[in-house]
C-alpha cells in the first residue's frame, strides 16, 4: 500500500468502512483485540501492536490492548509489553500526541537515541525493525497512541497516513465505548455485591424482628423477684439511661433487654445485638465501629459497624465482660463522646444510641482483677438490673413449664396437655444451674420424646443436684459427695469466692486452705462454679 492512485483511494475507503463498522460493533476489549489483530495489522504490514492509553493522572500511559504476548519472539525472553505506567513525556508518546500525524521510526536509528523508553529496547530485541505511531482521539480529546511494529524495514509509508488517521479516530470512539461499558460492568458488580450485603443485613434484621415480636409479651414469671425486675424495667425504659443487666447464664437477660427496648420511644427501630463473647477479639472492634475498605488484611469492603446500625435505636452489648481491654477503651470513648470512628476512617460519625449491656460475670470482680476498666464499668452501671437465678424463684417453674409445653407442642405438632404433678415436683427440686434455658431445653426434649398426652417423666442431668426442703412427701437421697460438694460451694459463695484468709471459706470450715483446695479438686469444684453463680442461695 505504498502508492496513492485512485484505485488505492477506493480500496482505502473500503478498508476504512469495513474497519469502522467492525470497531463500532465492538463492546468488549476482546472484540477490539480480534479486529486489530486479524484485520488491521495485516493491512499495514505490521506484526505486532500496542494501544497505550493516557492514565487518569494525565502524566503516564499504560498498555490497554496489545498483541498476544506468547506470539512475540524476543531474544532476551523479556516481553516488550511492559504492564506499568510509563511517563507520557518519554520522547515518543508525547511526540505522537503532539503531531497528530502518523510518525515512522527506523528502530536501528531509534535505538541509538539517548533516553529512549525501555519498551523500545525490548521491541528492538524482539526483531522489530520499524515503528509507526498514531495518536488516538475521542473527538478532539487525545486518548492514547497506537504503536504498530513491523519486523521488516520500509514496511510503513506516509501514504498510509489518511487511512491510519481515519482508523485511529474510529479506535478512539470504540475504546471510549468499551471503557464506558467496563465502568458500567464494574458498577453493576459493585451494586450486586452491595445488594448481597444488604440482603444479608436485611435477613439479620428480619430474624431479629421476628425474635423481638416473639419475645414481646412472652416474659413469664410472677414471682416477687420478677415483679421487682418488671418494675425496674418500666421505670427505666422511657429514658435513654444506660442499663446493665446481670445474672447467671439463661436467666433471661436478653429477653429483659428486649423488654426495655420495646417499652422505650425507640421501639419502632430494631434493637441491634452484639455478642461480645462470640466474636474473635481482633474483629470485635470492626463489628462495633465498622471499617473502611483496606484498613486491615481482609477488609476488602467498607463495613458499617453495629453502632451505626443502631443509630436512633438501642445497642444490646451481650456478654460485655468479654470485651478486650483495648476495645473497652474505644467503647468508653464512643459512650462519652457519642461519636465513633470506623477503623481506618478519617472522620468521626455522630451516633445517638441507647446502650443496654448484659453480663453473667461479676464486673466488680473483673474490675478488681484488672480485666475490666473501672471507668467503663461506672459508665455502664448507671441503672443495674439483676436477674434472679431460677432456683430463687421456683414458684415461676409451673408457669414456665406450661408455657414451654404449649410452645413446643404447637411447634412440633404434638398433643401434650400437661405434666404429672410428681414430675413437676421433681423439676421444682432441681437446682437449675442453666436456669430458664436449661428448663426450656429439657421441656423441648421431653415434648419430642413423650409418647403420652401427659408428661410422666423427665430426664434430669446425671448427678441430679436436688435441693433439700422440697415440699412433698418424696425425699431425694443425695450421695455424701454431692452433699459435701453443695455445702462447700455454699460456704465459698458466702465468703464471696475467697478460699483463704480470715474471711475465707477454709477458715469458716475450720480447714487449712490447702486441704480445702485439694477437696475442691477431688469434688470437681472449679472457679466458674462459684463465680458464675455469684449470688446463689441453694
Ligand atoms: N421470663 C422468661 N419467660 C420465658 N422465657 C424466658 C424467660 N427468661 C428466659 N427465657 C428463655 O430462656 C432462654 C434464655 O434466655 P436469654 O437468652 O434471655 O438468657 P441470658 O441470660 O441472656 O443468657 P446468656 O447469659 O447465656 O446469654 C431464651 O430462649 C428465652 O426465651
């Protein structure tokens, strides 16, 4: 294509038309790659090509489309398509942009120039003899440069200028369309990721909503101890006061937290729960305060924390005693300042959150042991509500039992009408270390296993720890070991968990503390037995 006769002109026009149509139809990079590789190169006698585009910084350019790297034969083995940012002012790229006309270089002489860009050296080492460059514009805006490489000398000619300029213009429009498509695809992907995240969040909220509705009105118990709790709940609910609910495991701390929230002006929004013990220590902070994308390894997405989710609502911090000390400091700050900062975030976010915290630990002891910040303890302990263990409100057992029988027989479709009085007596004589949760699970199991309309037996845990003084005629016979164990536990609790010293359990039992400790080991009494049941009165 070196002459410029009339028939060549017609030919050029046809080529331009064909290529323009093909380029206009390209939707993706792969389409354009095929057109350039299969239709354009040959027309110009080129073996390889690169299309380099100006980056957003307007200072550098990067390869956008290029010959299949496997096909390039380089004597050094180095691929000349360098996937990096090259300065626009590299003496060639800027020259092509500035002239707007095709520029042709003989590689032999080009290589002798000072400060030639590294990619030129590599193309030279790939047996390239000639280079032709043309600016690519979208309308008037320069987008990049098309580099055509020939492995023969005198392949390119100035006569090809008109055709090449026409094609470069078409390429400019085609590339802009492809970039716009890629941007839309990226955005769609983002939207779909965001949608999945929202769906997950939504299903969490729905679950909590169902739970909350279910819990409303289902707080059972009319004992004096529970009436006192309800009284506290009704007094504190309407305010924004921080509530600290304490009690052994399974005493209903969460159900009471829901009650406080549901009686508060914030009830139209969901109470958000964080179980501080269930989340690995290194993730609690992000769970509470959220994080920015890339703020730590694994933070691939920006995430809002539960504090933000609970804005204008209630945040329930379950098992607050398990919070690592450094997160305690951040929680304190959030409570004091009423603002939070996402991990890796640059700004603070104002939040209006009512806090309800719960713990089955004795937080005063945790403070004394240096495991819980005293300033945070005082911040949380504004309005304490202590839930009694089930063994201290045994009069609630019959009502709870019939409530759970009802609930589980409805759920499982079994027709269980009630429980035999002797079985109820057995339940009332048990000490319920797992409290209402333990009772609930036992009834659930029993309902499933029951073959009669009335429950005639229950299977309590192996070493049944029955209480003395049970009303009724049956006397539960305990092993001596069980009695000893119960008694020692009782004395230790009476001594506020102290074993040795003048007010310790050993002194009260008139035993050397070493003897008491070895007895405790023999009987399997561990610290959590008397610390968890901090106010037991068995
Ligand atoms: N007064 C109650 N009436 C009816 N069900 C109750 C009552 N108290 C607790 N429950 C039920 O007992 C189970 C345990 O209650 P909850 O989770 O509120 O206890 P918790 O004190 O928060 O326990 P943990 O400290 O182990 O988290 C739940 O299924 C709850 O519905």
